[in-house]
């Protein structure tokens, strides 16, 4: 939420006018992306147009099932003869020329009713998010060059009638980088939408919120990505396109001052919306890490368990030889004898076959081990006799 108590007002030339406006209480409302996403999803469905396939599609043929006893499926089949079409399956969704499964109807429930209080809660969350630079930048807006968030300009902007004036305002305010992003993002749409009058896509730029339209809509309408909306008719589809909070908003001074009357403060209810006041904060301090490390919580919780009981993985001795050897040390001897007996049996069979065929006899596995020749120690070099000192 925006925490500054006062916000500066900038002129149409984006020079500081020296006047400040008190930050409306709605900018301190809780930001609830879950409620915004829910309301946006339902509200967006209310502009859908009904569509359906033709009522008789897939059934415009004379077909009847052949019944059982002819070793074919019981699907209805086209009558007649003398043509490829006769005898072909019809009507079913698996048949060529048949109807679709569960044909669409125009009386489907296209629209959704949304609780008014929920819609108002979502709008207040969207407005509060527009005053948080981190959320605005996270949505992809280029606001590095603007002097302040939220950006409030004088009411002279509502008198603009030329696009040239609007472009000058955006350039001097440092918001033209966001328009450049829109220009560079223009691309051809992927999919069938190219054939349905929505051929190209582009990102969204700033939203200009005004109090009275004295030409401001006409001035901004030709700049790509820029939307305009009166403060009395704020719409979640414009404030949070895609259901994501944090759109870059440019407010006129009178529209900014109107927010307290529209949404009220916690001390006073809304003057223009019946039985509505700002939603209360669920947590007075939302810094969860700081809360968990506080002395009050740390003194109430138990100490962390340092000692870990490690469980030994039980292995099957019949499949794991190392475990079998640990249980039965004689298992190595048994296994070795089994291998030798297997080799000996194979040797005897091959020897018998070789004897009948008069071939060279195979090697006996019992004689594979040759006696290892002992390494002869190198002969010690004969030392020359040491002559005794003394008498010769």
C-alpha cells in the first residue's frame, strides 16, 4: 500500500505546482489478488455472445439402424443403394457427416452474477495496488522516469483536445517509455483470431482517470495502449486487465480528490455508495518473517528437534548378498560351491560331446588355477672380505 500522507500535483507541463493532495484512504486498503482474480473472471464473462451449431446439423439425412444379426455395428446407416453414401454410418459423433458430441446451445448460462460487495472490494484492492511501485513494475509498466507514484496531474489536462498535447504530457512526465513498450510489442496473433477481426496483439499502457470529459478522451484515444475512464465508473477490467493488479494510472486532481467520497474512509462511510466502507486490514503487520522471529512467538513455541531418529532400511537377504553374508558367513562358501558345481556340470557335458565328435577336450575348471611361480629372490651381492686391521 502507498504509505505517504501527501501526494504532489503536477501541471500539464509536468512541473510541480507546489500544491499537495492528501492520499485517499482507499490507497491503504488491503490488496487481495485472489478476490480480484475471482471477480475479474466472472465479470469478464458478461460480454460474451451466445453461439451454437445448427439445431439440425448432422441429422439432415434419412438413416436407420440395421439392427442385430448382420455382423455390423448398430449405428444408424444411410438408406438406399447405388452410391458410396448408402450404408455409411450417420448421426453419431464418430461418423462422417454426423453431429458433434453434446451440440452447443444458445441457452447455455453465459453470464455470471457477482456480489456487489465483492466487486467493490476488488476495485479498492486494484486502486490500492496502483499506488505500489513494486506491483506496477511487476506488471511490466515502465515507470522509471515518472516523478511519483501515484501520478497526479492538474485538472487542465481534462481540457486537452489534441493528441499532440497528450503526447507532450506523457513525454515530459517520463511515461513515454511505457508507450514505447506498446509500440514494440505489436505482433500478429497466433491462432484463429487472425480471421476474427482481432488480427494483432499489443501490450497495455497507462490508464488516464478523469473527473469530467472536456476533451480528454478525444486527446488520448489515438495513442496506442492508453485507456481513459471516469473516476465514477471505475472498472475492474481496466484497473486489473487479465485479473492482475498494478496497472499504471495517471489521475487528474479532481478525480483523485473524489476517491474519499466514493469509497469512504474507515472513520466515515462512502457518501456515494450505499452501505459501503473500506474493508479492514486482516493483518496489522503483514511482515510474516518479522512476526515469526518476534520474542512473543519465539517464547511460546518449543525448541527445534536437533536429534533425528534415522530408520535403517530393511533389505531382503535373499536378494542382497551382503546382508546374507552378514547373517550367514558361510553363504559365501555355499555360493562359490554352487558356481563351481554349475561350471563342472557344463564341463562334463561339453567333454562328453567332444569325445563323441572327436574334438579337443575343453579345459577342466578344477585345473584352472595354475600354481603361482614363486618369485626368486635376487642373489645378494657378495661382499668383499674386510681386512682386519692390525697385524698382518
